[in-house]
C-alpha cells in the first residue's frame, strides 16, 4: 500500500509539473508574438531581444516538457535505465541556448550602439508590462519544482531571466518616454545578455558534469575509502566509480578485496552494512560491489583503463 501510494503521489506530481509547463508554454507564445510585432512597430531592439529570449523560452519549455514526459517511461531490455537522463539532457540544452541567445544579443546591441534610433516608447512600456505579468505567473508556477529538479530549474531560469529582462525593458521604455535617452535600449540589451550568460553558465557546467559521469562534488571518495577499509573483514577497496544517473540517483561501483575466503551469507551481511553506510552518510542509493579474495589485479582506488 505504501509503495502504491508513493507511486501515485509521484505520478500526480509529474502530471502537475507537465500542466504547469504547458501553461507557461502558451503564455510565452502569446508574449513572443506580441513583442515581435511591438518591437518591429516601435523600433525597439530591447523589445525584439526580449522577444527572441521569449522564443528561446518557448523552445526550452517544450524541451523540458518532452523530457518530463520521457522521464516517466519505464525501462526496457533496450533501455535498461529508461529515459532517466532526459531531464538532465534538457537542462544542458536549455542552458546552452541561454548562452547562445545572449551572444547574439550582444552582437546586435553592439551594432545598435553605433546608430541609436528613435523608439516608440509607449508600445515598449505596455508590452514589457505584459511580459512581466505573464512571466511572473509562470515563474510562480515552476518555482517549487525548480528547487529539486535540474530540468525544471532550467525552465525556471529561462522564465525568471525573461521576467527580469521585461523589467529592464520597462525601465528603458520609461527613460525613453520622459528623457528621450534612446541609447538606453542598447545598454539594457547588453545587460540582459550578460545576465543570461551568468545564469546559464552554472547550469551548463552542472548538467555537463552529470552527463560526463563526473563524481558529484558532495561525494568525498577518500573518506568513503577510509570508512569502508575500516571494516575488519575488508582488506582493500579499489576500482571505484561514483556518478549520478540523474538528480535522484547516485551510483557507487567498486571492487572489495576481503581478508578471508568468506561465505556468500557473510558477504551479504557486510554488503548490507556498506549499503547503509553509503546511503545514510553519503546519500548514495545505488551500490554495486564486486567481491574479491586473493585476486591479482590493480588495487588503486581509481584505475586508469
């Protein structure tokens, strides 16, 4: 009953995430169309840059939604891990698009700085307010899930940065309306782009580490080796691999050399103790141990194949 309840809760939570993503996608499509039309009519590069960012949001949210759906698919003989990495891949793609869009904005803003143009500020002001309201609502929808899921965090960051970009565009529109400071349009575009790069780089780095099977920064391998070697029955632990399959699964794989030729029953008892140690102290929830006795192999902690 407990398992069924947990499974049902997870399923309902995933459905809620999917619904929130769909709402955010629809809102961003409306914003993008409105800002493209408004940017062309007003001549505002900041508004067009915000529209471009919004369009990247639409694509990113669609990627996040597809990844969210794929992550629920069950494992099979051809896909023994299922699609558990889909959301990590989505986070990587979304972070990369944030940075690419930012570079394009910097190039365009640099061109416009040399040739400032008069801009219809009223249209800029009203459309930026639309962007703030719609993206602000989407940010609230995704905020909770963004704290525990890299894919949802990537979608959340896209929406948060776009909401802040709309705030910057609003400020620029007000300055242009009351002070005719038209160069502020290009300056705000540069500021938006730099912020996008800053926000996207950390997520890109984190998702890349997971995809490359790097050891999580929170896992101290030296300490793990020391604590496992402290077991009286264990002579040596070596050939260790630690990686994350996704944000919920951390895997540990190692060879353990035993002092004596123990029975399978004895090994099961020690394995259970090692599993409890790794789970309770290091939050490692998937353990694969290869037992050895008197085997002539490399005993280094990290074996270079």
